[in-house]
């Protein structure tokens, strides 16, 4: 995969995630299901050990920070499960993978860091 094509794919994943959040925020179960499917597809293609570690760490630490922020009144969510919506951990995991792989793609001298 060429560098430009990899960048387009990564920005497309980002755009899809944002569009889904905008369209489905009032349906948290559906949005969670969409993010689970996207997470599976993304991890299927980006499954290096560092990708999995980045996803899991963001999946845990991102929402933990948000829970504290919500608990202290910084902001709130309209349909929280326990301070945060159920879909938020998946979005954190996806966001970190897009950022990680986009930065690796831009900085690489190779065609693409994708493994397939």
C-alpha cells in the first residue's frame, strides 16, 4: 500500500468514527456495536504487538481520565453508563491507533507500516 493510500485509509477510519458519533450518539448500544465492529476490523489489519498494546492502554486510560473529569464536573455525557457512554473506550482505542499509524506512515521512509 502506498503512503498516500495508507493516509487516506487512516483519515477515512477517523472520519467514519466521527460521523458515527455525530449520527448515533443518542443510540449508545448501536454506536457501541459499530465501534466494536470497526475495532475488530482495524485490529485485524493493524495487529502488531504495539498496536494491540496502544489500543488496550487507550481503551483503559482514556475512559478512566474521562470518568474523573465527569465526576469532578468538567463535563458530562447525555447517555452515560457509569459517568461515560459505553462506546467511549472503543473510540479511545480507535483514535490512538489512527494517531499512531498516521504518524508512523507520515514519518516512514517505507511505503506503509501496514502489515498486509
